[in-house]
C-alpha cells in the first residue's frame, strides 16, 4: 500500500477490496492495541485468511487472542489441511475446548456457544460470589451479562444478574437471590430457532445445555446478530434464485460465482421454454388476432410480479416465525382479496391505456373495446392467480421438508408466466369469439 498513514477504521472500510498482500501490510502497520481491536472486529473467514497469510511465528499470538468459540469459528473457516496446524497453536486447555466445539455442526447452538462463562455455587454467600466474580471478570470480559448457578455436576440450577448480586445483602446466599426459571436451549438446536428464542424473550445471553440439563456454554446476543445476518443473507440469495454464496461478493472466485448461479438459471430457462410451448398451443388465435401478441409481456410480467411479491412476503413472515403451516388457509384468504384488489387496479390502468391509445392513434382496430376488456379481465385473473400461487408455494415446500426460501421469486415468476398465458388466451377465446376469433 502506497500510503501507510491510515487509521484502523479506514483499513476496515477498505478491507473487502484489498488484496491479501495489502491486508497483511496494512495490518502489520497498526499499533499493537489497535491491531488487537481490529483483529477482533473481523469475521471468522477474514481472521482465518489473515492468520494463514501471516508468518508462522506470528500465528500463535493471534489465534490465542480469541475465545474458544471464536477460535473454533476461525478453524472451521480454514482449509481442511490447515486445521490441525492451527489447533496445535492453542494451549492444551483451550485446544480441548475448541475440539469439543468443533464436534457440533456449525449451525447448531453448540457450535455457537462460548464454553467460558461465569458460574457460581448455590451455597456461596453474596459477598463470596462478588469477590469471586471480581477475580474472574477479566477472563469473562465477553460474557458478563448473567451468572449461572450450577451444582457439582454442572447441572443448571438458576441464574442471577450482576445487579441482583450488588443490591442483595452480603450475608445472603446465592440460592436466595437466583431465579430458578431459566430459559435455556439444547445444544443441538438449529441456530435460526435459537435466534427466534432470543428475540421472543429479549435476552442478552442464553445458557446451552445437554440432554441431562448440564450447562455446556453460553451464547450471547452478539453471536445471534451474526446468525441473523447470515440467515437473512442466505434467504435473500435463495429468493433471488442463487445458490448460497459463502463469502463477500467481491471475494467469490468467478468460476464459483458462475457455478452457483448457473444451476438455477438453467432450471428457470427450461421452465421458460414452457412459455414458448404454451404460446405454440395458441398459434392459430395469435395468427387471427395479432393484436393479442402485443399484450403478452404485459400479462405475464404482471402475474409474475404479483407472485414474486406474495412469495417474498410469506417467506419473510415464515423466517420471523409470524406464519406456521396451519396458517395456510388464512394466507390464501388474504391473498384472494389482495390479489383481486391488485388485479382490479392494474386492469383499470390497462383498460385506460388501451382506450387512450385507440383515441389518439387508432392502434387496435374496430374491436378495440373487446381487446381492452380481454386485457383487463386477464390482468385480474393473472394477478389473482399469481398472488395465490406465490403465497401457497412456500407452505408446500415447508410441508415437504424443504426450505421455503427455495420458492424463489424467479421460480414463481416462471410458473405464473406459463399459467398466465393459458388464462389470457382462454379469456380471449371467450370475449373475442365471433369477432377477431
């Protein structure tokens, strides 16, 4: 990098577009305290790439700066042939903790938890507990929201906040101060369900327990923020008809980008071929009334757009826990009314447009009003159908055990394109019979 006089904030902003050589060079010019803070701000993927790009003698320093859960995340992001080498850089105690975390799936609560947390015994006095926590505070800097009360076998008995300890009489026991109703999560709970549990109860930290009720670690709200971002990113990519991209856009190799997008694009292309097939079935009608072909893009795009809107809203509501499978009928009833209303709005616009153009340019012949009526009725039907199809498809996918986000907007649009043509030409055959057809 030509200019070495940059701040950590400037380096962080420029990080995504820098080459690995420039990243290492910029990182090594930071002061030690600045470098510590900067390293902890990076994502697990960026930390792994940076550590592996540093000289071997420096790697131990930086990986030992991390808490066990963060070290496990870094190792998971590293290439498989480097993971044992990185594990070897940790001290024996931390290595055992990290190996235990790596046994969990990356998207499970156990894979997110920090195994270092503050704990107390129920028979300690409040003064003893405060004195212990004061000594323990530096190691628990990251997870100091609550203290968990456990027995000799690490079974979770209760929880106490620091505030409750401070205001309690010093000779009281922890058992007198703690709350026994503790909201916890099993260690095999999916991370998306865990994030919903956090939001439902407005927690800053949650204990993770095994099948026997023994506390294994804690997950704090900072970890959940990252989970929510990852899940939202994955859903948005699926809705857009793209396989999940695991990394920043500018850092994805071009060949991988093509492979991630080609599958869906090819599937959608094959689906759109059905549109040509459907039009072929109405070739005779188009030949007799060429004016109908003018409105084909208008009809199919309106249906596809309404379907995309509906499926996006339903998928997002499912992700937030606002909709469950049993709500499918309520959604259909809402979309019936919504689709009808939207269809009437577009039909009015389409009808007005055709009548105005006819008045100005005489563009649609003597049967222009019947053509306008055909387009208007088709818009109502296609938009109504698109809204219903787009809203029900995520329910079908979830019932079959698939991710509802797989009902991507392009997929719904392709489905509605084909059926929209059938609706359009079927209405035209009725309205225009005896005139243009």
